C-alpha cells in the first residue's frame, strides 16, 4: 500500500480519491452473499419531505431500512426524541420504522403537525431520514360576502373575481353554471392563473345570473362553491330605447354605439414585472388583455429564442408554459397584445433559482482493514449550497473521534481504516430554497475469498467465436484471480487470453482444443479458494444447400430447399419468412423438414423467401427470390384423379416403427393434396385394410408406429381435389416381434345374475392388441372390506367368467389382466362389483295416510333396513285402489294404480283421487331383482267434493208465461246432494241481460214448471247441483216463451225486470207458492263465460260473476296479436255487461273482464272480430204483430181503392167526387194521414220483435219455433234483416228494411219504417 507523505491538502484529496477508485471493494448483488455480510443500515423507503395528509384518515409516516444485523428504529419530533410508547394512538409496524398515527380512533391530525425524522441503527452505524414535515390538508369554507350584480355595457371588459379560500394544498379553480356545466371559454372569455374569469369584451349573450366559481380540494375530495355572480349586459339598442322612454321629444338623447378600442392589459398591470422560479419546475407566464375586437397574444424572449421542445402555449396563447426550467431560461419575456386598432405589451423578467442538486452524491464504501478511501459529496444550486457532514446522525464536529477520518470540505478522507471505523455518514447540502440529505456508509470488512460462480458450470460456444468464462468473486481485501486449464495445468498467460477485472476469462477465438476444464483460483491474505467450470466448443450451423432464385408460372407450384448441417448435440429449428415477415396463413404454403413448397402460386406470392436456422448458440439464414409470371395459353386441361403411387419401400425396420417411402403417380393436372396410408394384418385379419395415417401431398416418406405380433403390409392412396386414386400395390410384409400385452381389457364389470353368483364381464382385446400368441386373461376377485386373499383363475380368450357360491349382494373387488406367451400386461386397475340380488325380505312399516283434500292424499312410511333390501335400492312402489264410492253402493271392477318413488324416499303424494270414496293402499320396496312383500293394506276415505254438472238440462212445453225444466242428476255427485241451484234472467233484443233470479230446489226433484213469465221473451238459465262442500259446474240453456197470438197486450215490465215475482209450480204435482230467493256466496270470486256480440264499430260484452257483492268491474281489450298495452274501460255499477264503442271494422280483438279490489283477478281472454252484423234470429212471421198489422193495412187499402173505383164507375160524372169523399170520410183510414205513415196500434207489437235478438252468436232457437221455408214464403231476409243490417251504438238493430226489394212501392211507403230503437232500449234501462 502507498503511504501518505507530506503533501498539500488538495493533492492529498486527489491522491486518496484515486486510492479509493483503485482499492475500494464492490459488493456483488448476490442475495446469499448479502445475507452473510455485516452491513450498516441503509434507508430504503421514506415519506416525502413535505407530507400533506388527509385529516380524516390515519397518518402513516414511512421509514424502511435494511442492514445486517437488522436495524432498530427511533424518531424525533421537532428536534426532540419522540417517545411513541407514551402515546396510545401511535404505533410502529413490526420489523419496520413506519409510524401509524390512529386518527380514526379519536385523534386530531392538527395535534401531530411537526417535523419528524427517523433513525435506523445497528452495531455498524446509524442512518437518518429526511426531515418529514407533516401538515394536515385544509379545505376551508368560502367567507360570506354580498355580491352586487354586475351591470356592464356591451363591449366593455369585465373581471369576475373568484378569491378562493386559502387551502392546503391550494385548490383547483373552475367556473360552472347552476346546471354543473363548465362555462365555455374562448379568446374573449378565459380563466386566469389566479382563478378569476376575464372578459376581454362583453357581449349580450354573456348576460346570466349563474357565474359560479368552484374550488376543488383534492386531498379531502371536497368542492367548495362561491355564491353565484350575476352579469347583465346592456346593448346599445336597449339602452337607447330606455333613454327615449324617459326623455321628451325635444331632448337630445341616445347612447353612443359600441366603439372599438385598442388593447389594454387586464393582467399583469403596468409595463414590467418580475418572476422567480426554481430549477426543474414549470414556468407559467400569463397575459390577458381587454379590447374590441378581441386582442391576440404573442410571446417572445428578448435576446434569445423560446426553448424548443419545452415550450407550450395554453389558454388561447394567453399563458406561456416552459417545463423543466434551468438557469439558461432566465431573461426577459415579452407578451404583445394586438388588434386592428393597435397593440400593447408587458415585459416579465424571469430569474431561475435552484434548490440544491447533486453533482456527486456520496456512495457506500467497502474497505478492508488497513485500506484507504474517501467519501465525496458535491452539490450545486443558486445560491451555491453549503455542505455539512454528520456521522451516524450526529454533526461530525461533536461525533466521536476517529483517527482514520479527516474532513476536507466536501470530502472525507479515510486512511488505514479498522473494523471500528465502520459508520454511516450523512452529507447535507442546503440553501434558502431547500436541502439534500444523503446517507453513505463506510463498511470495513475482513473476508476470505468467495467464488460466486456455480461449480462445474457448463459453457458452450461455437467454433471461432469468443468464449467468456465467469469467475465472480468477493473477498476483503480484494482477492487476486488466476486461471488454469485442466486440474493440474499451468497458469494461463499470453495474448491468446484476456483477463477481466471482474474475474472473467475471455478466449477471443475458441478452437476445438479450447474445450476442457478450467480452474479459477481466488486468494487474499485471509485464504484461497478455487472453482472448476467446463467449456465445450460446438461446430457451427451451416446451410449446405441454400434456396435458389425461381421463376414460376401462375397456378404452378414451387419448392425452395434449405438443407442444413449442424452440431449433433444441438437441436436446430427452421423458420421461413416472406419479405422478412411471417408466411401467410394459407394452406398452400407447406413447410417440410428441409424445404418450403407453395401450391397454386398466385401473383401475390412474388417476393423474397428466407430460411432461418436457429440453435441455442448460433443462427444462420439464406434467401431467394420468387418471380411469378403468367402462364402461356394452353389447351383445355383435363382434370382427373391421380394415378396410384408405386415402388413402395420399407426401410429402418425397428420393433415398434418402420419407414415407408413411395413414388407418387401422375397427378393428372390436379395437385396431390395428401397421401393416405393403410395397413393389412395378415396374421389376424387377412384381406381387411385399416386406416393408418395421412400425410401432406408434398411428403413421400413417413415414419409409422407399429404394434407387436402383427404381420404388416402397407399400401398408399393419393388424394387430390378430384378424388382418391386406386390403392397402390401392397408393400412387402413385415412381421413385428411378439411382446407382452400393452393394455388390459376395458369395461370390466361385476354383476350377479343369480342371488348366489358373480358374473364378471369385460371387452376382449382385439387381435393386434394381444402383442403375441396365446392371449389369455387372468381374472381375480375378492370380497370387499373383508380380509381375504385374491382368488384368481386364468381363462381363455373369452369375455365372461361366472363365480358361483357367493353370498347375496356383497361387494367384490375385481380385476382382469391380459397375458400371452411372453408374459403379463401391466397391473390392471380394480373395479367394484356386486354379487347377485334377491327379492327384498321386509315390507315398509308404519304406513300412514294424510288426506289433504278430496282428490289428494299424502302417504308416509318407514324405510326398510338396507340389509333387508338385498340389492340396489331402486325405490318404493305404492299400490292404491278405490274400494267403493260412499255415495253409491254399486261395486265395480277394481283397478289398481301404482306410483313409484325413486331412491330412499319415505313419502309421496297420491293425486287424482275421487271425492267421497273409500281407498286402500300398500307399500313395497323395490330393488334390481324385483319387489318385496307388501305392507298391510291401509284404508282411507276422501271427503266430499263439489259435484259435476247435471247430466242434462232440457226445457220443454213453452207457453205464454211458463216453461218446463227437466234435468238429470250429476254423473259424479262427489258427495251427498243437498239441493239444485237455478238462476235465470231475460235477454232483450240488444243482447243485454236482465236481473238474475235465483231458486233453490230440493235434491230429490227432477223437474220444475216456471210460471208468470213474460210472453215472447228469451230467457237464459244457469243450473248446477250442490253438496255440503259447495256448488258444482253449471249447465246453461236458453228458451223463449211463445207470443200471445190473440194480440193481448203484454203486461208492463218494470224497469230492469224480465220476470214477475209470482207463482211457480213443480211437476208432477202443481204447487202455488211464491218463490223464495237466496243469495249464495261462492267459495271464491271468479268471472267466466265471457261472451261477445260484435258489430262493425262496437261490441256487446257479457259475463258471469260469482263472488262478493258490490264488485267494481272493468273491461280490458286490445288488438289480438299486438304487443300494445291493454285499454281499460270501467263498468258503471255492478252490471254484468258492457258495450265497447269506437272499434275498427274487420279487426280481431282480444278482451277480458276483471274486478277491482279482489286480488286483481281477471277472466280468461276471449277473441272476437268486428264486421257485418249477424243475421237476426228467424222467427215465425205469421205470429208477429207487425206482420198482422201490415196485412190488415194492405187489405184495407185494397178495399178503399175498390170502393173508389166502384163509386167513380157508378157516378158517371153526375156528381163531384170530392164532395162525396168529403161527406163520407172513412175513419178507418185516418191513421194513414199521420206524418209518420205507420199504424200506431201495432207499434208495441212491432217492437216486440226486437226481443227475439239472440244473446250471442250461435244461441239456440227452440226447435218448435223454427221458421221453415215451406211454411211461409216471406221472411225477414226479404225485409233487410240479413247481412246488410247494422247495430246501433246501443245494440239495437236498425235498417231492417234497407235491403227490401222494390215490391209495390205504394205499400212499402206505408209499412217499411223500423220499430223505434228507443222503445227497444227501454226494456233494460
């Protein structure tokens, strides 16, 4: 070592710095080494110097460090020790110096403001962190202020001040309106850097009352809002109108028009200003000008150019932005505002100061005992920073003395260090703009040599290329490195080797004889170590046949060769490129082992094709160009299947593989796309050819996998787009050697066929799977879960073996192994089987039946013990049958029903039972063999239910005021009948229903005579039977009382009544009693039997309702098949009919009826179609009043005409006819002189015809009232009651005679008027 002599301080610094560069150690980044070496602490992570925290969250002050041994941590706060144990809200993370201050548990962030510093310490020194200033973020509210409205004249400038509250950090300012939309900004209107909103000139559209300034505080994620500012711009026109309204005509008035103005600066003010910015920050300069037109801003730097790539213009060029400023950016910056009337400018003098920054930061120093070194700390700034040193966190002036240390300004010089000289030094460079703090340790180590390169590491290089052999090492003092070749070779020297400082040996040109073992030796005064590595020199990879330039005709095919030679120990990979890119994803490109073939070449295949060969050590490539030319005209090409391949040859015969090659036949103008290889097993299946494999059409050899003990023959079939060729001639035969079987039989199963046996089955191996002669099977079995030995038997080539004498249904482990004359197949896997099943022995017990309702019951039973099942439990079967009906004692054939419940289920439901019946059931367990014994029969009875509808309802013997009803009892009474319920109501000619009358009839009756009905009236009847449970289904009928042929006026019917409450009688004995009326409450509300009668534009809807009284109905309807919402119409009162109006003719509609307040239930949907009105019901015309009146009128008219003619003939002109007629006026014809031309005495009878309208389409007319053609040649069709008739909106039938033929016009005029529709509507108002 060089010793320090008497030289100057500056020379000594330089000298020791050079010594450091020469002798200081670099510690390799080897994790294992770093774990073993002692090391002073190093700060690895710390919080920022200026740390602004969220006052709502816990404060985390980071301090992480590493060292050996692991360091301990302590903190100072505001320069004094911070005892965290005395503050329950402060904790330190384990194995870390990071502090967590638990603000969320009641602490206040303001209480922990201050300057914090962390110290990490171990036995070799102490490292310190930066001074971390903790300040909680603040987002104060806006101070309240009274904002006066801004009234501005059009064209003037305006500044809206924001003046946000002072926050930490400063808020982000933006302007929005009441709708939270950003206010648009432009060259005329923009926001300044201070947050104010500047208007270079205001326009009328700037008038608004919601200019709102928002301040966003990012740390606390809060936004504060200033009160809205109002701006009103007065235009010159409106101002002149205001002045004119307040001055007389003689006054001189008028505001000056908007005048243009030259620019003036709104900010900054004056002509010059100063700006100081720190090095590395962003410089922002701003100029905003007023003027009309709006001024344009331009920026220049006096005496220089604006820095390129770092200069940006923002806010419509009003802001100059220079990033990463340096001292060179100092100078005068001028902004110029200009419009058509002139310009103005402002000069900003910019001075760039600098907080300290590193020129040379101190670096860790690792020295050996007795060595010299130095730490250098150089920083710059503006003003120039001062440098101070600390040792282990203590100013070096008061730190413990170290004779090996000397401080010389920004350098600490160490000489003849010892292990106690280890310490951590801190360099602090500071000026008025900031400070830098760096930790650097001096670690004095005495370590023997270590070699870090793994022993016997293998290096491989290519012949004639450089070889680099590593010997990574460490030691203190620094070891010396020597290299030897071989175990006992001499030290390597000379120009053929290069020795690097990091221990690496370089052989510039490796030769074959360079291969071998190399030994690296590292030694220092504390020891010696050596390591051996291996070097292998490989032959280079060569392309011995490169691809060649090709010219190919379009639609032909071309092949490029790339045959390589390489070191036998390296595996090459070949990649083909087209124009230095991947080959197109096209099946026409076929890459072979040593070639590239392109089929059906097209013009786009032109290009350069490159073959690249890569190994792990080298890479070579070769290229060739393909040129595609047009094909010359050729005669018509005949395409055909290829000719069969020929000259098949077998080579490379091995036990399990062989190589087959062939020569392709003529492809017949269609390229061969593939070859199919088939084989024949002449030993096991002679004459049968099997598919072996398929290869691309460019391949003429294939390596085939073979099975043992097969006598192979092969043939090849060529395939092109036309089809397959004929097979080639078979190749020579090749018999493979026998071998043990490779596999065992599959699908092994064990299932017993009888209670005392076990049938073991399997799928036998195919012939070629036997691998040799003498194929047999070793069948083995033993009872599961019993300590038994395997029982085995060898059987011939069969697929089944039966084991007899087994217990019933016991699990067995089974395996079947193949063997032949050469040995056994691999050990087979075991399967689980069972011996045979037997019928179950025990019946299910404790069978219980719970009757749920009249048609459903639930049955329970206890499961049988699994051992008694004696097989796979498949489930339980329930047998049940009806014994008899409790309402009828007649017996019938017993039909048993069976329900199966799978698995271990212990209950089930019995549906479809008949009410009021006696049943029996039993339960049986089922396994794979069959059913077990039945449980004792269980008897249960079903309760009564509602009856079915009466078997028939027949209405006979219609008279003027009575009808006879006969009925049959229900087919299924489902209980004891207690009564019948009869309901009926009249139907008028508009299809409306009258009031409903209800009669209860004893159950033993079968007929009823209803009296005191209205004559010539249609009635609708509803009839059902009733048990104690409730009413059954209804049966409905319609009937009509006959007309009073004597013309007796029909008795008046009260409004809404169609049945007079008088006497009725039952048959066979007539009784005269007043009917009793009952209101029967149904079991549940329901709406049913919705019926419709449709005309062209409206429809009558009627329905039946059962449920609580006073229901509020509504009708919903819509176009059928449409997805539109239903339309809803409310029905007034509780009527059961409604007229839908305003419908479209010829349209299909859907309709349903609902009731409000009853759980929202509705009827089922009905569909009807509007169109021409239905033909009216034909009745006997001879019995109708209007027809009798018409006939009388016609007879009277004929009689009068005859009398007149007779008088005229007899008078012979001797006396005036008029006087005679006046004197003998016939009172019978007076009604003929009425304006309406009708016979009043028959009007009510004519209107009666309207009552014969049907309730709905298809209503029956009693057979004894049907009009027959032979009975009368006249019909309502002749008078228009056919397809041309129409319904009025109220449902009445109008225009009955509109279609009448022109018969006897004089008569038609007197009798063709329709009955009044008003009278018809009065029937059920």
